[in-house]
């Protein structure tokens, strides 16, 4: 018989509540105490994730690490997310999660996550001090990047198709959106 998970009523959820969610193929995240549940990603989403992970990994310096979802990132007691990709200092990782803001968080848009990634997650990453945030839209293909300056995100790039973009944050790397969907 399957365990039944009952959510608490009358209060915001915490990371302890998130730990009780079933391992059923869905992605469970918490932003400001609100539970977000999304389905498993599509093949196109996974292709973009893998291609971008390979590019980021190839350029990654030895003191940093590139990882892909699912991996819990604890931004505060009421916010635990799973970015599609992230870059963080090796020493910042705990055994089962990243208990601090990564240097780079990347979300790959899907129809079910577009508004969350562009609004809720962007705001949560900004508040938590994630230095760089990228959103990749596989449908166009397009990459939008923001960098944190004095606590606020400024757009660093908005490239589409075969446009190449080179950044220094969190380390030197060049990305071409059309290559990500190949």
C-alpha cells in the first residue's frame, strides 16, 4: 500500500515538509513556503540540459562543479529548488544538497514551468544572491541571462539562434542557443 502524504493546513510549508514528498517522478520544489509540482521534463528539455551541461563542464575550473537536476538547493527555510543546471564552489556542497546559493542557476523553459521560471524562480534566486541566472527556451532557441548587481538582476544577454554569447560569470564560456537543441 502506498504512503499517503498529507500537507499541513494553515501555514507555509518548510523544507522538512518537502522531505515527505513521494519519489514519484515529479519534481517537488518550495518557493516562499508554496509547493510547486512539475512533471518530468520532455526529451527536448533533456537534450538542451545535457548539451549545456557538457559545454559548462568543459570550461569549468577545478574549484567549481557543474551539476544537473535533480539536486536540492536550499535558499532558506521556506525555499528549496532544483535548477535544471547549476554551478557552485566544490566546498559549498553538502552530502545530499547545496545548502547555499549557487554561482549560476539555469532553468530550461517548458510550457508547464515558463511563468514560474521567469517570475517566481527569478525573484527567489535574486533574493538569495544567486550571482548569475540563465533561462533557456528550447522552442526558439533562446538564452536570456541576468547578473546580480547590488542585489538586483540586470540583463546580461538575450541571444537567439546562431548568436554566440561569451560570459565571464561564473567563468569564461561561450554559448550558442541553436547548438543546445542539436
